[in-house]
C-alpha cells in the first residue's frame, strides 16, 4: 500500500471515529424527556421540574460552547472529545443512582458542559480538515444518536426501569470514549501556531467581523424553527387539525426522520453542489413547507408530507452553515465565530420557542403556522443577505 493510500485510509478511519463521537453527542439529548413520567414518580417531584433540569443543561451548554475557543487554545481536540464523552458517560451512570432531584440537577452540569465542548471542537476540526459532504454526514450521526437514546429508554421502560436506560446509554458513551482514546494516533496534531489561531477575540470585535452577526441570526432562527417543529407540531395538529393523540405524536418523529434524511442527502449532493447552494435549497424547502402548512386540508397524509418536506429542508442548513464559515471568515476567527453561532442558536431553542409557547398559551395555538411562516421568511432574508457576501477561497469546498 502506497503512503498516499495509507493516509487516505487512516483519514477515513478517523472520520468514522468522529462520526461515532457525534452519536455520543445525540444519545443523551432526548433521554430524560422520554423517561420523565417514571422519573418524576420515582423521585416524587412535579411535572414542571423537568424545566429546571433543562435550564441547567441549557446554561451549562452555553457556558461550555462560549469558552470552547479557550479550551482549543490549551488542549488538542482529541483530548477535549475524549474527556467530554467520558464525563458525560460517567454523569449518566451516576444519574441512574440518584435518590433526590437536587442530585439530578448536580449531574446535569457535566451533561451540558460535555455536550457544548464536543459540539464546537468536532465541528471546528471537521470544517478545517475535511470536505463539506463530511460535515453533513457528521450531523446525520447526531440524528442517529438522538433517535437511539429514547429507543433504548423505551425498551428499559417496558422493564419498568428508567435507571437501566441511563446505565446502558452511559456505558455506550464510555465505550465510545475508549474508541476515541484508541484513535489518538490518527488525529492531526495541532501545532502551537494552530492553537494560537484560536486567539481571544473580544465580543465587540467579533460582532464587527463582516457577516458574523448575520450568520449568528441565521442560527438563531434556524434552531428556533427546528425546535418549533419538534416541540409544538404535535400539539398543533391535535388541537387544530383534528388528528388523534397517537397519530399527532408521530409528527415530531416524522420531522426528525426527515431532518436526518435531509442531512444524508446533503452529504450525497455536496459532490455536485457547494454549501451555499445546499443552504439555499434547504431554506427554500422550509419556506415552501411553511406556506403549505397554512392550508387546512382534511387529509392527514398531506400534513405528514409537508412535515417531511420541512425536515428535509432543515437537513442541509446547520452542517453547511458550519462549513461555509471556512469561506467567510479567517482561520483565526473561526473557532470564536462557531462558538458564538452555537450560543446564539441555543437562544432560538431556549428563548424564542418558549416565547412562542407562551403566546400560544395566552391566545391560541391556531397562530402556530403564522409563527412558523414569519420565522421562515426572516430566515430566508438573512440567508440571502449572508450568501451575497464576499467569500474566501477554500480547498475543501
């Protein structure tokens, strides 16, 4: 085997390891929600306590994401990934042993911090060392993780044990951490110069970088739309379209399935289209889906098709925006911009979507399609403005 072929093989092997690491990122995300009814009964806490747990994880994720560039200046990406997955796995296993709710809140801290560190580090590493198609596939593996977690929990809930679900998922994460550790020789060693490229950039300076704020608002509204569909779609079709509760529950699953398919398609299409074109395709499908959702049609299948369309449209946006950073920002700005995009993106889930929920509670959920459409229009306008900006040549595109 020639040296070049061996290098390609080793590079693909490392890519596979990174994909597995992204499964680890998705596995814990929907675990608590799927088990909450049994958890709250076991710990004797009210239904709303889930919100406290979510807020702790959300805040820790933001803190970790914002400080990721500092970590990348101090440590190699492989060490950040290994330690983060290990901490998360251990936290999940310890969560299975709690007897009081405050203990769950304590172990939520490493869950949130681990997720934020993995997300920024691996997105930055992949954007820097691989091609756009690989970024789409990476985020597809997150979809595998976020689907597998509740499936494992559903199996253990049938055995009347939420604790076993945490033990199984925590153990899987520790196995993935060991795979990452064994792959250390495959990782590109980041030189001191590369570490220095994660230089500290004050917020005022970061916000003045051309296109930075625009890109952050794209993430804000994209994540808002994604969570709006994931959280509220079932309630809307149940309350306003006369769909039964069991069928309504399938709509969120259908959306995430469409999202995963969209990211896989984005990976395949990346060989023929550049990230800008794929982002535009995705935004166009979301806008079309939001318009189609306005119509009151009597066939349930119609709404399933529209939700699949919205999911497929959502698929290319996040990974290709991540990769497009390479062509819009300088290397020394990259990790700071990515971390801020993720922080602002979290606000779409943590602020805009709850505000929409509050509005639905105070008025009626019949306004849901109009909120979805207005958010889609804003996302489209922000995207068109961003894509018109001058780009920097990048060999990986």
